């Protein structure tokens, strides 16, 4: 029997649209429930969370609230080696407490960018060596390299990832676009 997947959404909500796009790109079949039109959907969420939150993806008895690519990748793991993966085209490492202090960050989080490949998704997004990627979407990279690698591994060619970077004391938005055809060179992520 196939896993039952239900997505609880509100209309005209960017996070809900991202969840639906994620599932559509992975080819995952789901039932859509609009909490503004379906009192039963609202009741399910209120019973589970104590309030109505969207988006929520429910697979059997497991629920993931918000657009969280890392949790969604855990909920819907890769189906096989035929699946293409994306490359950032830059080396990254976890930001240590000492490095955070040097950079003026309020606490150690994110990943620091090392060398950036020419014409790579990182380069095209305007990310430079020395930048710190602080967030992916609305999620703070508080687990450093491991969390970042999980987020990258959940992306497919032809998709995008919104991030926030720290550069010389300022927070800047960036959008990383992963081309439909990926370069086959190895990913330059490393822990130092």
C-alpha cells in the first residue's frame, strides 16, 4: 500500500506554494486540503499543533510544518541512484565560535564560503569567497555544514534555493539557481 500524503495549505501563501512545488518536482502524489475551505483540515492541525499552521505535509502519521527542505528530504528520501544531484560550486565549512567573533556574527552559525568556481551556481548568485551563508529560506543554519549539505542534497536540477548571506557586517539576500544540466565535478564542501 502506498504512503498517504496530505498537504494542508492556505491560498496565495508562498511557503505553501514552495511545498507543493517540492512535492511536484519529486513526483510525489498528495491530497490537498485548504484550511480556509475545509473545517476538518483546520481541526486536524489544531488538534496536533494547538493552532492552525500552514503549510503542513503529513505522510501517514508524521507531520512536517513549514517549508523545510531538510525535513522533507528525510520524509521523502531519494529513490535511487538515477536521481541527479546539484552542485553549489564552492567550498564551505562550518563557522566556528572564533571565526564568528572575527566576522562580527552574533553567534556561531552558518557556513563560510571558500573558493567559488567560475560560472558555478554560487558564482551566478553573487556569492563570494569569505561570505557566510546564514539561512536557507526561513531556516537558520545552526548545524553548519551537515545541515547545509542536507539542504543541497534535497535540491534537484532546475530548482532554486533562497539564502541570506553575511558580508562585511551586512545581511544580503541571494537566490541560487541550479541549472537543469549539472557539471560533473565533485562538490567542494569540506569541514575544517
